[in-house]
C-alpha cells in the first residue's frame, strides 16, 4: 500500500512574493523621484524607501508565520497561501494608485483627506488627469501577473536566502532612515511614508476617534458674504478706501494645513 503524496511537500516560501512587493514599492518611489540627474538621486531613493522595505518584510514574515502554523493542514495552508497572495496583489495595485495620487497631491492617501474632500467623486478630476495608458496597464497588469505567478506555482527557498534577504532589508532600512533624518527635507519626509501604513494608521486612529477634526458649523451667516461679489452682497456698499491707499494686493491661500492631511 503506497502512501498518498501530500498536495504540498514543503511549506511554500514567502521570500519571493515579499521581494517582488518590495521591488514594486521601490520602483514606485523611483517614478516619483523622476529621472536621476545626479548622484543624490540614489541616496534620496534609499531614504524614501526604507519604510517600504520594512512593510514588505512585515508582509513576508507575517505570511511565513501563518503558513507555518497551517503546515499540518494542507487545505488550510493552501487557502492561507491564496489569501496572502491576493493580499499582496491588492497591495501592489494600491501602490500604483498611490503614485498617481501622490503626483497630484504630494502626499499619501489617508482617511482625513478623504473626509475633507467629501467623497471620492470630488477627487475624480485630479485622479483621472493622471490616468494614462501605461499607468492603467500597470494598475491591471502588475497585480494580475503577481497573483498568477505565485498562485500557479508556489516556490520554496533556502533558509540562507531568507536570512540574506532580511539582513539586506535591515541594512537598507537603517541606512535609509539615517539619510532621511540627516536630509532635513520636508518633501522627502512625506515621500518616505509607506502609503499602506499611512492609510491603515489613519483608519485606526479614526476608528478610535483620535484623528477626527471637526469644523464649527454654527458660524454667522454674514461670514459667507465675504465670498460673494460686492453686487450680490446685502447691506450698504463698502466705503471707498482713502485716496492715499494704492496698489493693495490681497493674497488668498486656498490650502489645508498639512497637520490634518
């Protein structure tokens, strides 16, 4: 009597999916940094991606732990593998979305920004302006290729390769963090944020009620008069300014404090 062959002889390795996700995150930041013009492009890329390497490492290590826990149950392990690969494909798709969003708003998406915007429809014009053939192809093609490549044929890896990958990610993260700290560049601090972590952390804070910002709605109605032309305002016309006042320039800044975005 022969023993039936188990569906998976060994636990599939999350090294390659995590490495592919890390490569996609680094490539996305490279697109945002545009074309390299000097040697500084390299250290800027390193400083802008250290959190992405940590995020990919957390994905890989957490997924590997889950696969180990289900190793004794092949069906449960296959289901966990498929769910993890789908999760990675969704993270990859969100990375592509982040590139287009960041090019328009120069920051990652968070819950507070979506609330201030009202809904996604209010952002549609800014987002669709960035939609091009290559970006649409990346949004659809990359996640599908990621999912198909790992779902069809799970691959194993040696322990030495996993340790080497973790050491490389740790060295990258330490060097990138130090470069970002020394740079003192505000735009680099924003670019160095991991888009997935920003969205999830803002959602967690919002659910706990710690990040919500409320604007007063009991303001006097006459405050709205300032936004209407003089011909449409009620009451007497404004008094003419003194003759000696000339060349007065009003600057209106239509912006929201970065503290809440």
